[in-house]
C-alpha cells in the first residue's frame, strides 16, 4: 500500500464539504477518471489470429486480452470418432492462456470459401450419406459443402457439437464460441448457393429455420456455462434470432461499415435485445486496405459501431504490426469505450466515525456510479467497501448488492448506492483510508473500474477517514411505560387513546379503541429527534388485543422514517400480534437499519390493511427504542 499513490490520488480528486441528514458534516470525494483499457469479463476487443511471436509490450497486446480463431470442422474431427481437440487447442492454451494470460474464443466452420481444402466439413461426413454440393473457393478450386437442412447432416453435426461442449464448456479462459454450422463461414447467408442447388437439395424457408433451431438447441445444451454467439441476418431472419435469444444465445454481425453493420442490426436488433440480456458483437466488414480502396473512413466506422450497445469488437483490420498509428490509436480508443465501464462519479461520506469501545462504529457512504461504456453489463455485481489502516491492512469490509442491479446500469445513467460499513468496536482510533472494489461474488472475480488509484488487490484507494474516540452514548432513544397520567399519542378518526389499567409491568397501558374506517394506522406519535440516521436500532413493546373484528389483519408496531422535507422513506415493522392467543400480553420486536436519509420518525400502531374497516380494542405498554450502533 503506497502512501504516495493516495497522496497523488487525493491531489487529483475534488473534495468538498456539506451538512447532511442528522446535522452530520458530510464530505464529497470525486475520484480521478482513468484512461486505462479495462479487461473485464464478457466484453472487450479481440485479436484475430495474432502473431505467434507476439510480445506483451506490443500495442495490440495492450488493448485486447482475447484471441480468436476460426478453424474448419475437418481440422478438429478428421475421421469419424476422432477428435483432435488436444492437438488443436493445446498449443493455443500453452501460448495464449498460460504464457500471455489471454482469454480464447473461436468459431468452427462447416463452409468457408477461404479454406484451401476440398472439405471444410470432414469428408467422412459425406461418406456417411450426407448430401453435398460443389462450390468454387477463392483459390479457384472445387469445394464440397453439406446440405445444412438435411437431417443426416444435422444428426452428425449435432453430435460433434455435443463432443465439442464436453471438451470446452466451462473452461475459465473460454470467453465465447460462435455458431459456425450453417452458411458461408457459419454466417446467416448462402452466398455461393445457386437457385438450382437450393431447388435440387430441397431448400425451403421452413427447413432452413428448423435446421437453425436444431443447431441452436445443440449449442445451448452443449455450452450451458459458456457464451455462444449466432451471426445474425436481416429482419426476414428475426424468427431465428429471436429463438436464439430465448435459448440464451447472443448476437454477432461480421459486416461493420461506416454506415453501420449489415442489415443495420445495431439499430433495430442490438438496441432492444441488449436490454433483454443478449450480448452484442461486431466484426469489421473489410480490412483497412480494402476499406481505403472503398473510400470508407475507419474513424467513422468505429464510431458507428460504438453507437450500438456492443460488448465485443473483432480487430480484423489486417496484420497488426503494419497497421498505421492512426488505426492503432482508434482501436485503443474503442477498447476504452466498448462494453461497460463503471466509474465511481462521486462519494459523499462522513469524514469521522465514532469508536466508544463498546459498540461498532459506522461509516456512512453515499456513492454515485455511472456506466461510461456503450453497453450493459451482463453480470449482477457487488460493491465491496474496505477500511484500511496505515499498513494497508483491512480493518472492516462491507459487501453491498445494488438495489438496482448492475445489469440495469444503462450507459450514461447515474446510480446511487447508500451503504453503512460497520467497524469493530475494538478498532483503535486513528486515520484510515477508504477503498472500493467491484466483484462477481460467486466467483470472486474482480471488475476493473474506470478510475485512478487501483492497488495490487484491485481495490481503488479513495479518501482518508478518521476513527475518533467518543464517550459511550446513551442507548435508549425513546422509552414509555404510560405511568405518567398523560400521553402525547394521537389517533386516527374513529379511534380514541387513553391511559388506564391493566398494564404489562405497571399499573397502566395505552388503550386504543374504536372503529377505523380507512388508513394504515390506529394511533401514532411523532418521535423526538433522538434516532440517528444510519443507526441500528431495536424496537420492543408489549401488546394486548382484547377485541378485533375482523380477525384477518393482526396489528403490529412500526417506525416510519421520513426525509427532511417530510416525504416518507420506509417503514420498520415489528412482528405481528398472534391473534390465536388473543387476550394475552405478547412481546413485539424488530431490529432495523435506519436509512441515512432519515430526518424524522413516527411511531405507529399499524392496522395491516388500508381499505378494510376494523373495530378494535387493544393496549400497548413498555415501548422502548434502543440505539445499538450509531455513526
């Protein structure tokens, strides 16, 4: 933990002071934004067949941590029952995963005009009776391609998908797999198929859709723990794409140009489906040299791509080591914007917390977050706050699950989180520093943020905060035994309140009686301002119900919290009275975390319903509110 890093961070950050709820002195910390490329899960640029001798310091290795490959099916399954997964993937794993720490993605194709082999789909598949048609590849040589909608092809190919999933699914380094089973390069078109070939092989729209659905089902079954992408087509293929989305398959399009991707999928397809949990992916239509020949501007192309909610972008512009500086910088800029990019925009906090040696201290935090990326996050993440001592040791942590989950942190919108970190009562007074980290708690994977100050544990160092010694404060915020002869309690229309016997522990209790026609409460009291905001309190009381009709809504007691402007925030409720034991004194209790925004409080005897008229005769006694912890 370097003190200099914190000094530098604070120098570049903005700190202001204001008065918050409860009269607390609240300070604001604005972190410095970072220009780092964030290598986070389920997003990023990826490298298409990068150089085998790539060095970590090379520019393309700095902007992408995913490598992408597109082999032929025949390469991995040259003979029936023979699977060369180890031979193909072993060198990739050793070089790119073990040596360079990269993630891996791939598509296995059944048809490709770029392949020099006669068979992209293995020859043994045709020997088993799968029909094929002849096409000419880019090198002028004949290529035999399968009839994708033939059931014999689907039987064999879906078995290959099953075996592929057995080997690859769930590998931590495997970022995604493309569906490459139907069409040229596994994309949603039949570019080299003539009308005569389609007619002769029994093509119909229904058979084409059914074939795709079967392949989609096979991938969904084979890769339940790995992202799978379908290369999408135009609106006439929406039925296939929507089915894929229903099965948990994601979208990619390999035709990004300055005017948008093929079929304008970024607008009509990606934008609505990204909010349904579908991850979106683009690939450039052409390499950089071909783009220049067509008069296409690379900057405009990338900007158009980033106007869609994309989480991935292929960097297939050409040989990485010869790309000009302008292209390198534009790709680096895209790497900083693609996917989600969470930043802590502002932190309001109490610069001091009390330590009285008996009760835990409490650190109040209100954080405002943004997604500065172009796409949603597709994981529900948690925010972890830490309090560090001068040696960088953790003295307290708090894990918060945002009420509005991170999967709904849409680009450009602000999200506010209110947190209370509990500090052990034995913590010595002194200066500490606050840190934050975002993570996927089920796996422990850390998520990088777009702010400065990251340490070696992927925590982001924020502001100093002081623990001060304080005298132990009174623990009772309110207490009433109704023995004084008068009461400030009020009642709603139709209900009366009065003091009199019997009491629970003394001579008197508060009698609440009458018929309430409508409303949530029977009786109420505006509490003195003795409950600190962001405190932890315990409410206890005793209740005796003598009569109630109907008996469908058992009463209870609540604390209602309000903002400084009088607007209601939330209720804190005790357990309900057990009407099966009516006529007995019963204890009611609740332990509550009070909102940091709370400025006033109402103590109420609650009906449990708003509309139903209720006739009641009940008593309460020995009401107490204790402050268990306070800032």
